[in-house]
């Protein structure tokens, strides 16, 4: 085995790789049809027989499944909406997703392999200590990090986020060598350490940062690498726990062999070729959760050109934007329908718009609201913060009361004004 790879499959020759994917595709479609009621219903409604799906090209016959569909399926048929092949007590953990959907986790499985590959390619090895600012409650993201660390024999510090000074103290006492989280959180931690009189290069052994969860700006990456001497490896979370990862040879991101990623036309859902921007849809080779063609709502493009590292996988350009109004903010997905449902519970709010901006590499979430005339502004603001925190785990930074009629009749429910360099 090449010691620069986590597993031999990463360097499969082209013909072997094509055979591998053809076999995986045939197996997962047949398995999903026989064992996942929701997937069987989707294929039956499209009049598709599993035997007709033989390769990647055939996969575009299968209708995509959106996150909104998953949420509705789970509401109608809790807890999993007929998507799983085993009962709830077969899983190690049952977690929330980025919205209100439920995602299960096993003690082993494809998610563990994908995260381990991501960390290994970045340079993480047994003996490292990793500090993660990803939350462990109630969403699954933190447990994904934990799974990868366990596979590699890496010690994990689950710092979470929200108390930067405490995180600096944990770094001082526990001496992590690797950071994992969003890039904006890392620069906040560094700045706080400087306020407290520390020098990152002198006082902390941090050598590597694996970042993801939001678009990494060129300026932030340059600052972390050049000003602070930290090696940066960006990752791209494509759907439920699926990661595409950097290897150190450029910024393209390798697709792990535990999933199939097609890049498709956002409307027609037909497959696109290399370097054509479109929506990545993910099929998971997971016997317990055989989700076929999950539509991520992202925009990216891919290349099948070989990489200098020796890996032969498809590579993605990373996150280039979103389709429609749903956006990712503070590492969470924000969906207009969910936000509307939460606000609807507060009758004093007549209309609203969410505005997402960025200040010093940090996302800022502002709600502009039109209120009924007798409404108590303070109470409404607190109720709004609590409702949004409950449905999405997001924290609102600002609540602005605006004049009646200030919002156009056809305004976008979520306005993203962030600019990426």
C-alpha cells in the first residue's frame, strides 16, 4: 500500500475504478429497491427497474431526492421516512441534520471512511491531537469528526464554539497540533490569543488546519498560511457527511470512493461534463441508508484529470454557490420554509427578511421585521431568537424593526450579500 494513501482504492487505475463504480451502482440500486420503502416508491413511480441501472450514465434516469423531500417524508412517516433499511435502534447515534431532518450514525460505516480519508490526505496521523470547533449537539457534524479521529487513532478535543477565550485556554493547556472547523472561527481564536498576550508560532504547536463548512476566501487562507505558518487543507461537505478533500497538490478536492457524485444541470438534472458548472448530486454506497441521487443544492464543477498525488478519483472545484433561496450560514443550512414556519408562530411579526452579511470573515445574521403596532419590541426579539435557535440552532446577531411596507411585496425571504474573493 502507498503510505501516502489511507487505502489502496484511492489509487485504482482507470479501468479498475470504472469497474468498481459499476459494481457499486448496480448493488446500491438493487439494495435500495429491495430494502428502502421510500427509494422503492421513487423508482416505481418513475417506472424504473433496478436491472436497467448498470453504470453512472444510467443513474440520471433516477429522479433526485431533495432535502425538502426528506424532511417531508420524515414528518409523514417518522422517524426516517422509509429511507432506512434497519430500525432506529440499530444505529449508534440519532442526530439532527443542518435543518430539522434526522440523520443516523453507525459505529462504523462509509462516513467514518470518508472522514478518515479527508484527515489522512491532509497529513493527520496517529499521535496528533485535534481541536474541533464543530458543535456536537444536537447536529451530527461533531460526531463525524469524532468518527474520523477514532479511525486514525487521533486524540480529539471537542471544543465546540461560542467561547473563544475558553478555547484559547484549552489550546494552551492541551497543545493541539491540528485544528478542525471553519476558517473564520480559527482566525477569531488566533486574534483572541493575541489579545491575551500569546504568540501563535511561539506558544502553540498548531501546524495544520482542516477547514470546511463555508467557502474559504483566498485572503483568509493566505493570512493563515503566511502570517501564522499553518498548513491549510480545505474540505467540501457535499451533502450528508460526504466530504471531498484536498491532498496538498492544488485546491481541487478528491471525491472518496464511498459515494458517487454526478454534476448535473440544476433544472433538467441531466449529467454535465468536466468543467461545466452544475449541481452535485450524491449517491451513498451505504447499506443502512441507501440514499440515491441526493440533490445538494450547491454549485460546483469537476475534473477527471489525474492528480499529481497519485489518486485517481474525480475531483471537485469546491463550493461555488447555492441554487435557489436556501443558503449555508454559520455552517448551517437555512431554508426559507423552515424560517417562515418559525416566524409564523409569532403573530406580532407581520413580515420579515433575513439578511446575511460578513464582518471580519464572520457571518452576521440579521432579521429585518415589520411588527404590529402594539407589539413589544424586546419580547418579540427574544421570542424570535428563541424560535430560530430551536428550529435551526442558529443564533441571530441583530433584530431590526423596520417601517410597515419597507419590504417589497416580492422580496426574497433570505438575502445573502456576502462577497467571496
